[in-house]
């Protein structure tokens, strides 16, 4: 698989962070990093 362009990855990460922030603001919850799943390293 070809690598994605760096700008595309940056936009995807910004989208993810924005969704987390929006959920926290609308529900009043605090961030719980333990709930985040750690991505497994990609096989080379």
C-alpha cells in the first residue's frame, strides 16, 4: 500500500481531535486517555 500524503494524514488527525473535543464540550465529560486504543504497529 502506498503511503498517504502528509497533509491528508494531518487533516484526518485534526478531524479526530475535533470530534473528541466536541464530544467533551457537549457532554461535559473529561478526557480519558485510557479509553483510547493503541494502534498496533503495521507489519513491514
